[in-house]
C-alpha cells in the first residue's frame, strides 16, 4: 500500500513538471474607432447577401455552398485535421492488443544430448496493455497542437466560404451591369438606326448634306460594334459565375446563369454595421485561423522539448499458455507479467536540439503571419470603407451628369431641327449620353461591389466553428 501511494505521489510530482508552450507577445496597437460615418450598433447578419434583396443572388450563393469545389477541398482538410486529432488523442490512453501463437519445435540431438524423437508444441493466447506516462506533456502538447490545427482548418474553411460568397455576389453584380449596358447599347443602336434612316431620306430628298448622313452612318456602325463586344463580356462573366456556383458543363451551356432583379432594382444597404475595431479580431476567420496556427506552433515547441527528458512506459500482459491446446483454458495455463520501461536520451548528435529549433522557427513564422493578418485586415477594412463612401458620391455625380446630358441632347436636336446648329452637336451629345449611361451602370455595379468588399473585410456573418472555445 505504501509503495502504491509512493508511486502515485512520484507520478503526480513529475506530471506537475510537464512542459508548457512558450508565451509570445502578439499584442497590436488597435485604433479606438473607424474613420467612417457608417452605423456601428447593429450586428452583421450571417446571410449578409440577403441585404441586397435579390432571390436570384440567394440561389446562386446556395448553389455555391453546395457545389463549389474549393469548399469541398476546405471541408476535406477539416476531416484530415480531425483524423490527426484522433491519432494524437489515442496516444494519451492505454493501448490494448490481443495476440495468439501456436508453434511446434524439435530440439537438437547433437553433442551427446538426450535423444527426443517427439516435437514440442506450444500454444499461447494473451492480451497486452501498454501506456506511456506523459510526464513532460509531449503527448498532451501534441494533442493541443492537433486541436489548434483542427480549429484553424475550420476557420480557414469559413474564410474560403466568405471569399467565395463575396466573389459570387460581385460577379453577379458585374453580370447584371453588363446586362444593363447591353440593353443600353441595343436601345442606342435602335435609335441610331432610325436616325440614320432619317438622315438618308433627308439627303435623298435634298434637304440635308451627305456629310450629315455619313456622320449618322459612322455613329450607327459604332453602336453596332458595341453590342457584340458587350455580349462577349457577358459570356465570359457568366462562365466564371457558373464555375463559382459549381454548375455542370451541360447546365452551363443549356441553361446558363439565372438572372434576378435589374441592376437598378437591387437594394443597396444604407449602412453597414461596423462595431469596435477590436471586434474585427474575433469576426475575421482568417485572423482566427492565424491565431490557432500560432497556438499549434507553440504547443509543438513544448512537445519537441519533451524529447530531452526520459520516457516511461508501462506494459502489462495477461494470457494463457499451454503445451496442449485442450489445456489452454484450464486454471494452471494462466500467465501474467508487468513491465516498466524507462528510456532516457543520452546522445543523439543534436537531433533533439535541431527539432526544437525547427519548431521555434515555425513559431516565429506563425507570429509574423498572425500580425500580418491583423495588419491586412485593418487595411482592407479601412480601404473598403473609403471605397464604399466614394462609390456613393460617384453614383450621385454620374446620375447628375446623365440627367444633364439627356437635357443637352434634347436641346441640341431642337437647335439642329430649327437650323441653328450643325448635326455635329447632336452627334456629340448622343455619344456623351451613351457613354454616361454605360458609366452609370458601371458606377452602380461598383457601389454594390464596394459594399460586398466591406462585408467581406468585416468578416461577413462569420459564425464561430462548433469546436471553438
């Protein structure tokens, strides 16, 4: 009894000496507030894309969630990390093996040994239990590193998903902008065809000069060239969107990408909630992934340092052994043994030191990567805030310009019809109006895209993985 108590006391004392991961300073000087007039008292919804109120966009993102191959790869990496955790966790518990053996042997009859014409049979069946005492925390730290790796893989999956959803939304907005530009180009082409036919009839009637007719013909050709160019861009963007949502080749060709609301009908969120700058560290999955990788690197340093200390393992064997198989399960056939092993490192040519140095170097990389991820996150957020604020003013300015050019074209046409100006003024006004219409569609697309960038920079509607503590 005293020996058992002494053994437990020694084990507890040694376990208290288990190595712990080194502490590193990862503090960052964070701003107290954002330089923005956006609202900051509303939580970001997990399905942030629903703020645009376009069912077609909701369906596209749902398709991407189900079919995108990058998400499949990220999910498989989570499975791999979970399996690695299972391997290291198993090392913390005793291992039980079952073994059986049957043999027949004949002893040597040389050197005047007694003659024995019969062979010797032996049968053995037993269970072996083995357990390594994790006195220095090698297995525990390896398990902690595997847990951190699992969390990092889950956060990385969320980061991939966030980037994917943002890419789907922005590609969709680009597609709808091109659709709107195509409609503008087709309407402009129709108007210029009518204008050319009018100038042609007036020229043939001797009312106007051939110059006016040829100028109208040039503008008609320009409008005709713009339509297939936009159609080509639409095909490229639609194909890219089909890949993002995991559309199969047949559906990509036969069905295409579904459309929803027109660009001008898509809702633009007035305010995107920000929260405090410090909350960005918990909202962005890429930062969380970097933090977990840092924790894993620290745990691996402690696990590597444990190799400097002795390894103690216990092995117990309980089984049956007999010369005849019929007597294998009788009482006298029982056999057992208990063994304790101690292995202490003596000289390994610097292998353990090199392993520790390697783990330390990886931790330095993880620290730098973590700090870099924070710097990039805040830079992306502040840039997205500025871009979104600018996009609102650009759309307003483009709309004002379009209104003015529409009025200018009406006045130029009126002046030409009444003989106060040349047809060149009408052509200039038409060209300017056409370009302004295209620019407005692009500006509206950019405003939607900038809003998506801001949602992405803020971590979207990221939700902590189930294993996060």
